[in-house]
């Protein structure tokens, strides 16, 4: 069984998950690791605290020559689906050979600024329905669509017409959110941004600056915290990372403005403070009691977090402006040690992190997105071994 098949067949959803932030309040506590570090340590079981310091080694480059990769979805039959934000296309990458096969272009994508073809996720019933979900920016809004993936059709024409699952999410040149993932409960979670209109984050009637929880058909899910609303949490600036730990706790990464980027443990109905609070609130300030503090925070030059994944007892977070991979070891829903940095400056901007099973991760670079400094081979998918 491939690593991808093992992840999906085991039923453990190690899902993942554009514009800002470095080390748990003190930039001096992070530690870089050489790309030659290795790990023979077994993954901590649920409830077990991982070591304060971990390791990362780059096993190999899986694929090169990708244009503005954003969404990444492993297929249970093998292979990786990769979406191009700017081209609006989805490509299948053979994770063994790196060979790329164009599946098709998603109609209606209007790529501009931080918008375009963003997150990808497979249907929880993919084995029977072969549906691929995508978060897309259109001429009028951000929305979630789903398409049939038919591997038997000719290359370039393997995606069916998109069916709109959910629409009306505010769009902008910045802060479009875009990460989607199916949770352990089979519901669809959607990270959105406030498009630069800060007031949307605190407006529970708006879909901007939120984490949404939907059925696979796009309806508000049973048990959502607000009646007849898909809003699961609010007070977010720009959510681009979603992941669950081994105990099914949800975590999300969030871009700060000028001071603090965040990793948050998400609770239903929680208010995460933007734009009133950025990062941790002032201790003892009564006004801050309304808001939930992040479990880790970074200066905006050190992170600018996009995708996250859970592996080996830690959350792993991609940094765009920070050009590094952050490790946050967990004890329950709290950080058990200071964040630790890896790959600093070695591969440029990092966008998406996905579990490849066990102690492996797939990570995409983001140097062809208009803000990076592309080198020969960019953009690429890396396979990492982590502990």
C-alpha cells in the first residue's frame, strides 16, 4: 500500500490547509536544522507530548517546473493533484517519477492578486464518487465547486464541469483565504479572508474572515454554533491553513498585519479577535476576554503562514515571507515548546504542507506567485522526513 493509501485507508485525516508573519513571541527561540538531519523516532501517540526539538531532512524533490502551485491533494490510488492559482489548471503529479499530466482547466476562475484557483480537497466519498472540490475566485466572488475526475478520459479533459457547492464568499485583491479540507466528521471546512475590509471579520453575517463548516453539499452542517449559519469561528484576518491532530482538534494558521502571525486552536463559535486584537491580547485587559489567544505567534517577517499539517505530534506550518517551515510541538491544544524553524531560506517561499503518512510530509514552494524570486526548477514539491 502506498503512503497516500495508508493515510486515507487508516481514516486519520491529516489535512492541510497569502499575505504576512516569527517565533512564539521571541524571535530568538527558533532553531534551524540542517537538511541532512534524520529521524528514527516513532510518532507520538495521541496525548503524548513530542520532544521540544525535532528534525527535518529533505528526502527528495518530487516534481519541478510548477506554475503558482497552491492546492495539493493526495489521491488514494497514488499521485498528487496540484492546482495552479494563476493558470486555473489542475495537474496530476506522479509522486514516484515526478511526471506531470494536465487534467484540465477549471472554468470561471478569475485570477488576480491573491485570488485564483486556491485550495483542493477530495470528497470524503471519493472512492465511489471521484469528486474533487476546489476553492476558486470568480469574477464576482470566492466559491467552492466540485468536479468529477475521470482518469479514463484524454489528458487535458479529465475534469467534469464544475458544480457550485457554495458561493458568496467575499473576494478581493488580497486576503481571499482559500484552504478547504474535510474534517474527521466528514464535513467541509473552509478558511476565508476579510479581503482587506477589516470589519467583515467581526460581522457574523458576513462570510469573510471566517472558518466555515458545511456539509459536502454546501449546507450549514448540523451542530454549527450559530443557527442557520455556516460560520464555525470568526474574527480571522486570512485563514490559509487547516489541520486536525490525532485527537481531532482543529488548528488554523492566520496572517497578521504588521505585528503577529498566528497558529490557533479552533473552538466552535470562537472569536479570534481581528481586527481588535492581533496576536495575544494584553494580559489582564478585560476587553480581551472576548477573544481567543493563539497558541503560537510569530513576527510577520518570520512566517506569513499558509498551509499547515499534523505529523509526529506537531503542527508543521509553511512560511511565505519567512521562507521556512515551522514546527509547533503540541500538548493537547497548547504548544508544548517554542516553535522551531527549518529550511530557512533554502527553498524560498513555502505555501502548502500535506501529510504523506507517518513521518513524511509533502511541501510546495511558492516562488512563481509574483512575490518570490524563482530559481531554476521552481516551483517544486519536496518530500520531507520529520520528527
